């Protein structure tokens, strides 16, 4: 929904702010508030139930499971039968954990080799594509939890090498704070929620309120404000930037709403014991004003980055940095069911980020200046004052260009079920902006070869 949906075609008409509020902002907030209020209500009730009635770890897992399932069925899926389609996947994975552990196999790789093809099969073979889109986020978060749990069971340093009971497993999967929107959390972090019973305070409520208001602000900017200021009459390059910005703002909305839910469920990532509550999923500043694509990838979804780095990147690192980066993005694409648009964006970002990493590294050595994708911890470069801000600004600009080039694909994501139509749509969009992202990457490769 955007203000353009209410304007007449082929007419240059700029609605007033009052019309924008009435036709777009108000409906957007009303629709978002319904889901947000249910999400926060269930998690606040969950927290109070744990605070007053949770006297054992068994009761903790039971309350978590019941609250999570009730929220998913009654609010996320609104009593639709799609909710039942998730259960076989989740508990089928639990049976496989038992089977692979009993056979003394590498549980992490075995469970991953089963889950990934299943997700791809659902993406392309599910009869009701609209129904699959409804359950996709729940399934993806659940499967990430299963994969991480499987790797933990193989880790000799882990405290959770044994298979959890069905009740412990259910509580971990269906935790109401992250079962629908995410983020991914490790089994260790989930169990610590019981052992470290947090003290609720006014700061807890304030943090929930701040995250919620920020999330609603992002959804208003995404749905209404950006298209109000940047209309379809601008040139195609500005349109690609606008579409990418809309997608990023919608991502911030989901992420901040996820943070609000996690804090409402009394999960606190604040390591300082100062009474403040926070749960950081994304960092918009590092994405909108990026030093490099590496900064974007890390801060886009911090928990997911941790998951991919720990369980995927580290496993392929012995085969080389490029292989590890490529396989990380490929696995991420597979976890999304190899959705054409998502896969092309992720694989392109993987290629672009590797090219940018090499190019900025070569430039840093050539001009003896701190221009690498990540700032030096103990910088010994001599050109620190004049060259550094100029080159880092140029690299920031190229990163913004890459984000616009890849992000513009995501505005029509999942609207087309046929894979051929999706692929043609992606190619047409990139050709519409003359493939400027790929040409920029090729220019970077050429310059890297010359400077090397």
C-alpha cells in the first residue's frame, strides 16, 4: 500500500499531507498495530507467567511451548490450516536428530543436507504458493534452530551435546519471542533465559515502547513517505535507489518489531549490568552509511550473520576465503528455498563484496591509507588525514550503488510464483538500469589487477 495506489493514473497529482495521512499512513498504522499489539501482548503475558509461575525448568519449557503455539495458531496464522503444515517439518527434524545421533553420524551436516532440499522442494513444489509464503518465515527460523542445535550436539566444547527432550526442543522452537519474525537464537541463549531470570523494571517497558515506535516509523516511511517524495516520474536510476530504500526500511520494521518482541519476552542482549534493556537485530546506520558491503552484511541481521559465520563460513574456511564466502551466500540462498530473486541478490552480494574486499585492500596498500573494508585496529598507514576520508567516501558511495542495484529486485519478491517469470523479471530490471552494478564490479576487478 502506498499513496500512489489512491492517485489517478497518468495524472501528475501531489496529495496533501492530510490526504497522505488519511489514505496511507492511517491504514498502514492500523494494519501494523493489530499484529504488533498481539505480538507484544503474548510476549508480555509470557514473561509475567514465567516471572510468577515458573518454578522449574520443565514448567519453563511447557509455558514457552504453549504460549508460542497459541500465538502462531491464533494470531500469526489466524486459525488457518497452514499452521498444521509446520508441525511435520519441525518434529520430523527432531526424529532425524535422534536417528543421526544414534547412528553416530555428523549430525550437523546430515541434518543440513536433509533440511535444505526440503526447503527448496517447498519453495518450488508446494501446491499453494500463497500458503507457503505464510508459513515460510516460521519454517525458516525453526530450521535454523534445528541446524544450530545439530552442530552444537557435535561440538566437544558445547554443554548441549545430548539430544534435548521433546519438551525442551518444543520450547526452543516455539519460543513466542522469535518463532515468527525471528531472530535466530542458539539453544544456549534460550536455556539461559530460565537460569538468568531478569528483573523487570520501568526500563523494560520503555525499551519495548521505543522499539515498537521505531518499527512503526519505519513501516510508515517504507509504505508512504518515500513514495510521496520520490514518485514514479523520476529517472530509472533514482527509482532503483527508491525501491531498494523501501525494501531496507521494511526490513528495519520487521527487525525492530522482532527486537520489541524479544525484549517483551525478557531476552536482553545488553552485557552490561546497568538495568538497560536492548536486543539488537539490525543496525540501520551501518547499512545506510556503510564503509563497505561487509559492514552491510554484518549489520543487516546480526543474529543470522552469527549463525552463518559460526556454522557455515567457519566450516568452509579451510578451502579458502572465496570458497567460504561463496558457500555462505549459497547456503543462505538455500535456506530461503532458492527463491530466484533472493538467491540472485545474495549471490551477487557475495561476488560484489569479495570484489570490493580485494579492491579496497589493494588500494589501501597502494596509497598507504586505511581504506580496507574494515577499519584497522592498530592503523600503521601514513596517509591518515587527507586521503582516507576521500577514498572512504568514494567506497561508501560505491556500496550505496551496489545496495540500490541489488535491493531494487526485492520490491516484487514472491509476487510471481513461476520461476521462469521471476528470472525474466530480474533480468529485465537489471537491464533496465543498464547492468550498472555488474559493470562497476568488473571495473573494480580490472583496477585491482592493474594496481596489483
